[in-house]
């Protein structure tokens, strides 16, 4: 495990964007596993900037997102499909047919999860998986539990996650209770994993995940065992490490 200590959110974002950009420059047809939430937005902004300057080309890149809320379609402003268009896809030359996100409107959970794992397999696996860190240690929506879920699955979001994500939903809108998420095995099989974390509110969970024991009660702790894992984190989030 490598740790890159960044000064602040912007520095963290540029460091992560540098790693992603190097990946795409070295392998233009890379399969990128992508995340939503506030942590990766700055990295996406930086990639868009470099794309605008002609420094990075997404025309051959394929992407698979970590997760999607069950019940939200791509046109819903709170869906992760919408998030990805707004924060990255609409601003770079990625081909829409090369982007993949679980279909939140498919209510046949088993079929949807199988379909998604088949997509990941058909792409030859993930070259670089970008992650954020949930306040309870979740990665994707792999919530704390008694065992590590392997492949894509439907998950009931924990009260802590629903609470943490409420800030993205307007007043009067409920945070969905379920999501489809890649499993721990999908994430661990990525050839390289990069996590972006910032803020003092993440310091305790960063400590538990990376200094504590490997346990499904803190799903991110499994990354201690990944052969190419880089934590790009700002000083505040590393303050207890
Ligand atoms: C998002 C995802 C989540 C977030 C995590 C942190 O696709 O899978 O695991 O990465 O909840 O969210 P932020 O970055 O908003 O603190």
C-alpha cells in the first residue's frame, strides 16, 4: 500500500488525476472503474481541464462505475448515471457506449447483477479502480457486514450512508434505501486501486481502515491486501494515521 499525502482537496485531486491520466496515456484503451460522491469531483475537473488542453484522450477508454441507486433512472438528477455525465462524460471525448453503470431501473436484481459482472468480465477486468471512502468504511456500497460480498449485488444502504448522502438530495426527496454495487471481489481484482479521501471527518475511518485489522466490519480494510493500492489523501484525513 502506498500513501500520497496531499496538502488539501485540490492537491489531492491533481495527484489522483495525474495517476489516472498516466494510466490512460500509457494504455489508451484502459478500463477505468469510476466512483461518484464529492471526493472524485476535483480529479474529474482536472482531467477535463487536461482534456481541453489536448493532453489526454478518452476516445478508447472504457468505464465501469461502482454503483447506482435502485429505482433511479439515468435521467434522474440524483442518479449516478446523471452525476457521471455532469462531472465527466459530457466534457470529454469518451464514447457513451463505452461507459457502464448498473441499471437502477432493472428491478430483477439477480439479472442486473449478473449482467454487470459479465460486462466487467467482457472488458477483461478493471485496469484502475478509483474509490472514495464512506464514513463507515464502505467502498462502492459494500456496507459493513459479517462477510465480504464478492460480485455485484443489491445492498440495503445503512442508516449512516443514507444520512451521509442526504446532502445531495433536495428537501422532500428521500434517499433510496437500496443500491446495486460492485462487490469486493470485483474491486480487489482491479489491477490497480486508487482511493481519494479528504477532510478531518474521515480521519478516524482512515485510521480504522488502514491501521486496524482486515475485517468486513470495515470493508475498505481489505485494500491493505491489494497488490497495487494507492491512498491519495489530504493531511486532515491522515491526521490519525
Ligand atoms: C460512490 C461510492 C461511495 C463513495 C463514498 C464516499 O460511487 O461508491 O463509496 O465513494 O460514499 O463519498 P464522498 O466522496 O461523497 O465522501
